[in-house]
C-alpha cells in the first residue's frame, strides 16, 4: 500500500471496457516468476506495435452461465439472444484480426456459427420465440389466433347491440382475459364474470357469458404454448450446456484481452516503455506515475547501480525528494512484476525481485502496542528473513533513536543486507553512516541536489548535506536563531558538510564538462561523416565522367574500324591518326611549382583552384570547399593573380 500500486491499478481500471475486467484489475498482483512477467510484457508489446484496438464486451460475468445451468432447466430467451449476439461479435473480431500480427490472440476463440444459426431459427432479435420454432408451436398459435378472432367477433356484436351500457366501445384485455367496460349502473344488465373495477369505480370490467367457453379454451392453449416454449428453450439450453466449458473459457479470454488492451492504452498515455529485467538497476528519466498526474513538470529520476553496488544510501535536505526516489523505484519494480510498462526511457533495466519490502513513513500501531522505532525494527526483521533477491526500501534508517546507537544499528543492518546480496535503497541524515558507506566497495552514496533550494535531482557518487539550517533560513526563521544554531553546530561536522558540498559542486562541474565534450565529439563525428560523404560523391562523379568518356571513345573506335573495312581512304587514315594522338597522348611532364602558405593554386588534374593550408614532407595540403587534397609540386600550377 505504501508504494501506491493500488492507486496505479485504479487508474488502469478506467481503461477497461468490461466490468469483470475492472474487478480483476483491482485484484491484480505481481507475477511469481520472471518468465511469466516477461511473457505478459511481450504480449502487451506485440499489441502496442500492431497499432490495433478493439472495444470488447462480455454479456455475462465469468462462471455466471455455468452456475445458472447447474440449477436451472433452461435459459431465458433474453439470455440466449445475449449469447447469440456475443457469438456474432466473436466471429467478427476473429475475422477482423485474421491477417494481422496479433491474430494468435483471437484465433483460439471458439466457432459458434452453428449455434447462432440454431438460435436465429427459433428466437428473433426482440427475444420472442418464432412461430416456426416448432410445428407444434405453429399449430397452437394458429388455433389461438382463430379463437381470439372468434372471441373479438362475439364481443364486438355485444358492444354494437347495447352501446348505451358501455363506457367505451373498445374491447379491453385484463390479465390475459378479454372483457367489456360496463357502466356501473348497468352491471346487472349483462351476464358474465366481473374481473375488476376502474380507479374511479364508475366502470366495471365484465367477461360476458357468451365467450366463457372460448376463453377457457384460449387459456388451455396458452398453457400448451408455454409448455412448448419451455421445451424449445430447454433444447437450445442443452446446446449451450454441451459447450459451456468452451464458452466460459472464451469469456475468460475476452476479459484477458480487455486487460491487455487496457495496459496498452495506459502505457501510451503514460509514455511508458517495456521494462527489461536484468541483474542491475538502470533507470533513465523515470518518474512516479501518480506524481506525474499531480505535477506537470516532474523532475525525472536517473539511477544506475552496478552489479557490485547493491546498497545505495541517499542523503540530502528534507523535502528534497529522497522518499520519492524510494517510492518511485519500488513502484516501478512492482509495476514491472505486474506486466505493466513503466514510465522510463527505453533501455532501462530493473531486476525481477522476489519481494519488495518498504519501510516508509510512520508505522506506529496503537493496536499492536508498537512504538515507531519498534515498528521499523519489525519491518527490517521481515526483510532480513525474506528472500535474498529482494528490494528493500528503508526511509530515515534508524533515525527514531539516539544518534550513537542508531548509527551502530544502521551500519550493522546495511552490512547484513550487503552480505546477503539484497538490493537496498536507504535514506539518512546521519553523517557517520555517509562516511561508512563511502569506505565500502559494495555500497554507494547518493544525494538530492540542493542549490539555494532543493532541485529534486538525484546525484550519484557523492552524499549531500542535510542543509537544515539553510532551509530554515530560506523559510524565514529569525536571523538570530540561525546564528545561534550555527554556533551550536559541531565544527567537525560543519567541515564534513562543507566537504560534501564541495564534492557535489566538483562532480556537477565534471558532469557538465563531460556533456560538453560529448557534444563536441558528436559534432565532430557529424562533420566527419559529411566530409566523407562529399569525398565519396566527388569520386563517384569522376568515375561517372571517365566512364562516359570511355564509352564515347569505344563507339568512335568501332565507327572508324567499320570505315577501314570498307576502303582505306587517305582522309580516313588521317582521322584515325588524329583520334589516337588526342585520346592516347602521354601526359606532359610539368614543371614543379612551390607555392607559399595561404597562396591560391590550381590542381591540374581536377582543374580546380584552392588554397595552400599546410606543407609536409614536400607535399602541399590544398583546401577545396573544405575538402582537403595532398598533392606534389608537379600536380599544381600557379594561378594568375591579376
């Protein structure tokens, strides 16, 4: 509860389409093995990548039909129509997803086309049994229709013959019987059975004696009709009963799919990513999902714990975000175990912990007669007796007792957790504990940054001072009180706090320099890539040019050969000699030219002009539009400067 997983699940509930899914989500608990959790995460990931969505529904709660069939002889027409419509829905979604990437999630749903056809033959969409449902039902209803017609004909004759004794000249049906509305003063003027009175008492509803026999016959047919309808419903119910195991399994499948689609939409709105289970904690730009809904600009959490560093001690000012770090890491671990994507950047990793123990807040209990300190000790005891592959979150470790004994106990507790291999995140204001952790290879200090005020950023590697006096000053405590507090403060501890502040500043400066260097390296790599592309393009252009000239020369040679085969004329021989002199002439030896740095020269082969930017071992580096060439003195010539 302290890690607020139920609150996250309550948010997930809003993404569910089916009421049964909502109840299932509220009871959702972490999976027991990493393999099962990874399978669930992969299913969510597959649906997310497919980009598909479908709104799902179930006509009944799980096991409802099974329980009904165990005690009832038949289902109602309403229930059967609901089932039929759901079977059609299943058929449609199977067809919709039959060719997409997630078809396997729907393909295992049953085929109910025969059941749908059978129900449609006997019940219409208004949940009425059709006349054609059976020959016997059809026969009974034909007889009832004839009998009703006879009764109405008799009653209409009575109405027409004695209009003055009736309050209305319409036949009335009361509780399945046909009656006439007789004025109260004339009730003795007509023979028959009185069935009821109007609200005012002025009208008496009488079934005339002329239709008594026909009415009795009609009631008998009603009974036969009801019996036949029951027989039809029982037959349809037997078909459902035969397939009830598959139907209940498909209800479970639809609810499971509803939860998967809910997880996908939840992850999309949260901009969450799939967690990767690993031995190490590496959280990049993570945040607490509940906090994100309350605060627009949440400072993201970046936390990396190497395999040999299992204990992280977080220090820093009050209200600086230490407890939020504990809750965030714990909640992300539980969400991952539940098969939920977590609000972190891609590539974030987290171990699959057997258990997550959280001792956060005041656990004092009047009923159990425990003090705050005793309650904390009890929580730590549970964690020490639990699995070694557990995450343990300890807020304000041993701050509920004296500094001396609290420090000793805290050190011993951290040593014990370290020897067991537990992952522990603990918060503290205890300077002795910070110094102890700094001397351990298997433990790491961290702190919440404070620059005139809390920044809520976690700084790894360096503990942070509590800055209680600075915080009190910023909140308006009197200057004299602040001054007296400084006088009472232990000078050694003041120097330690100053050291922590200096280390934090140095670390921040180093990180900024590292980021700046990384940015410069990236910029250099981009420029180098662009340069290589330009060189590659120029080489490609030269190759294309020479290939074009080669093809043209080949065609010219072939044409000259054809001319020679016909008849060697003097002018043809002259043309051939001239062609080969031009195309195959040996390059002339050029006088070497030795330019000065900065001088503009022309590269003979490229016929382009560039600037000399460097000289090395007798060669010159020429810049042509930021592309550089190393050439010898015989490959360049002077440019006319006039």
